C-alpha cells in the first residue's frame, strides 16, 4: 500500500509541555485512520501539525512523499473539519461550501454543479440559500464536511467532529462518515477521545498517551491484543490478574492461584522480560457464568457482588477471593435466561486461549 | 381581559421613571424649545412668535450657510474616514498581536483622555503654528528657510486635529468587533486556501463591519457639530456650521435663525446616520 501521510519522529513543545513527544506513523492511501487518546495527550496538536497550523520543533511530515516542512496550511493538500465546525456566519450554505473554490478557475455553472454535488453527498440538497445561523449542529457539521470535500483534498483531517452532537445523532453520523469515506476514497484522519467511535469507524487506530503513540493497530487487534495495560484499560474493560510467568521455548508458562497453570503463545504476551512477574488481561466476555459443560478442574468459585442490567448485555462484578480484584464479567442476554441474584455463589469458566499478558 | 400592570412591570416603571424624567427635562424639552424657536423670528429685542418658515428659507438659500454645511460635512466625513482608517490597524494590532498585554494597550489608548480636549487641541497650535514645533524642526533640519504657513488655520488642520482627538473612540468599537471574531474561522479560511490578504478581505473585514460602522457613526455625529476644534485651529477657512450657530445665538442675537440652523444640521446628520445604519443592517442581514 502507498503511504499517503508519513510522520517521522515529530516533536512539538509548548514551553515546558511536550505536546507531541517523538511520534512516527504511516497512514496509507484511502485509510480511515484515528488518533485516539485521553484529553490532553496531543491528538489535536498532531493533527494541526499535519494541517500546517503548527510547525514541529523537529522531525518531518510527508504527504505523498513530499516534505511539508515550511509549507503553509493554505498550500497543503489537506483540509480540516474543525471541532466547532467554523462555519462562516456571514455567508450562506452555498457560499460556505464554495469558499475554497474561488481560486479555481471555474464557470458559474460548474461551481453550482460542484456545490450541489457536495451538498448531496452530505445530505443537504436544496439548502443552498439557507443562512448559516439557521443550521443545527448536525447540519453545520455537514456543511463543514462539504466545504472541505469539495476541494478534493488528499487528506481530510477531522478534530473530534462528533463530540458536540447528541448520542443518537453521533451514532448516525459515525456510520455516515464511514460510508462517506468509502464513497470519496479520501484518506481520513480522525481525532477522538471516544474509543467506541475510533473502533467502529477506523481501519487503523493510533492510541496516544502523553504525546507518545503507544500502539498502532486495527480496531480488532487493539481490542484483542492490546500492547500495554494502559491501552487495554483505555479501550473497553479489562480484568487484570497478577501471575508468575516464565519462558518455555515458543510459549510462555503462566501460573496463578485461581487460574492454575497454563501456556500462552508468545505473541499474546507483550514486554521483554517475561520472567516472574506478569499481569494477565482478561476481557469480561471471556468469562462465562455456570457453563453447561466444562472440565470441572477449570471452575473458579465466586460470589456475585454487583449486577448492572444493560438490555442486550448484563455486567457482573464477581468476588473470587481476597487477594484479587473482583472480576468484571459480561454476558449476552437472551429471553428466558437464568437470572442471578446479588450474593449468589457461581462457578466461572475462563477462555484461557484469549488471555493476554503484560510484562515489565 | 382586563389590562393590569403586574408587580414586575410596576417595578420596572418605577425604576425607569427617574432617568425618564431626567432625559425628558434635559433632552426632549430643550429640543422641543429649539424646534419651536426655529419657526419664530427675532425682532431686535423681542421675539415674534408667529409661525414662519423664514429662518429655514434663509438657511437653505443663503450661500454662506450652504458653504458652511457642505464644509462641515466634508471635514467631518474626511476626519471620520481617516480616523477609522488609522484606528483599524491599531485595533487590529491589539486584538491579534496584543497577546497578554491587551489590557495594557487599551489602557495606554485612554491616556490622552487624562488631559482635556481643549488642551489637546490647543497643542496642535503649538505643533503646527508659525513658530511651532514642526516649523522649528524643519528649519533646524534646514529643509525650509521660512516657516510654512499652510499648516495651521485651514480645513486640513481641523481634519488632522479631529482625527487625533477622536482616534480612541474609533479604536475601541473596532477592537471589540475584532475580538468577537472566532479565531477558528481564520484557520478555516487559511485551510480552504486563503492567503493573509484574501482572509482579511473575505473574513476579517466583513465580520468587523459592525464595529467599523459603529466607530464611523460615533465620530461622524459629534464632529459635524464641533466648534472648539475649528475655532482653535481652523482659521476662517476652517470654520464650520456650529461656529455660525454660536455666532447667531450670541453676537448676532438671532436665536431663531440659530435654532433653524441647528435643526437643519440635526436633520442632515440624522439622514446620513440612518443611511449608515441601513447599510449596516443590509450588510449584517445574515447574522
Ligand atoms: N497553543 C498551545 N499553547 C500551549 N499549550 C498548548 C497549546 N496547544 C496545546 N497545548 C498543550 O499541549 C497538550 C496537548 O494538547 P492537545 O493536542 O490539544 O491535546 P488533545 O487534543 O489530545 O486533547 C496539552 O497539555 C495542552 O495544554
Ligand atoms: Mg483536542
């Protein structure tokens, strides 16, 4: 695949704050790429570095193998959808959408056709003459998208574009954005602090903490094989259990009081020194309650401490002994299924094949 | 349904009544008297109270009044133009490059107000006069041998002095309108391909138009009727309509004519101001 955007060892400081602290990443053409991380981790700064609104202290950014060093934002092949949309209040919808077309030598009819096409693309057909102050948040969002896409940028940058929308609309816009990206085939770089958003929309996600990229992976890999405890707990819920680990050929031997002895493939354990201390990560859905058939030796005894019914699923907190944190367990609900009560003793079975380990 | 005042309305009226009576006494009453006076005539020491348009006809037909009206408008509009033109870059600088010192810059702008307007205007005489600062300096530089006489006592001097005297009044409203511009709009315009100049004309200027038009009105309205500045630095060529009104009220002892000139002046200024405001409305229709 062709690299469309390449960030090479980029640093950006604001005074003492290391906003971007040595980031390198490659984004291929046509990819939906997300920058995910908690607030203040440097996502926006990285996006603005790519757009050209900030200059790196060191390192380089390449778009289509061309260094962007010293190239002003108005001359870069990127366009941005701002967090607050930045719709020009003195211009109507069509004038906003056509804003960037002025320099292109186009006839009035060609322009109108392009405006109509991009409004159609974002689902705002016929709103050409609407005043920009009469738009709802979702509509402003669409105008901002149309305004950027009409210029056919090589890369579209989106800074938390959905964070100001309510939940229903946000979910709808997520799938629309994803669809739009497939239709136009432009590389999208999305900044978000919402892990669900990043997972549902992206081809690839870079998880950032404190100005550094911690892991770059597909959503599935990120969820199933997080490379660190931080990533694991930022994305979804993860049960952490301390264990003893040792190398044994291609496998890692693991030992724990309640889980017993078992082996994990090397690629499921991250970190270098696997000797002795190891933290195991178990997703809540890998644990099942009172399974019909399983080898009796594999059961763990527990007591339900807390139940949260969420409709499609139920969350349980189950105590399995004094020396470990209560386990989070997630079950899919089906009609007529067995109900458990708080305080009830249950037997748990863990799918050990998908446990991950973190060392060091 | 019976129309009744509820408590809040009553309270509101009570609160309003004092300023209302105040402005009625101090603003509406004199204006009404002036208006009435303009339709009477002065007959040496007595006031002839028969209704007549005589004063207005005189104001409209006598060439001297026409000249003074035109000159007042030209001086005031020119001063307004230059004040706004000079104030804009200053307001722009404070708003966009003031950093953390914006408050300090605004404070510095108000410093001229610490001295009276009269003194500031008088100082222009010291600067522009025959033996004034500017002439002495130019002679010292040996650029001229004789003092320049065209500096003071003409319409240009009035424009110059007004432009200086009213600058802060223009800077503040323009500054406020520039402050209100969402900075992400500027980044969006750059992102969409605008150069700095494009951005100025496509975003900054239209969005600061309310401040610019407000500033223009704030300066235009009072300067048309100014009489201190022309009296101090205007000579005979720089006299304005207010100087004539003053003369008619005092030395010429023709208060009705003075009143008619005042009312005419008021009408003209109102008309031009309304044009300004309508232009503003039209421009800002989309807000
Ligand atoms: N213009 C700036 N001046 C000073 N500090 C900044 C500036 N922009 C960002 N920062 C700091 O850099 C860090 C990263 O900010 P940002 O990239 O906005 O984070 P995120 O978008 O991930 O929430 C934060 O600590 C923030 O306070
Ligand atoms: Mg941000």
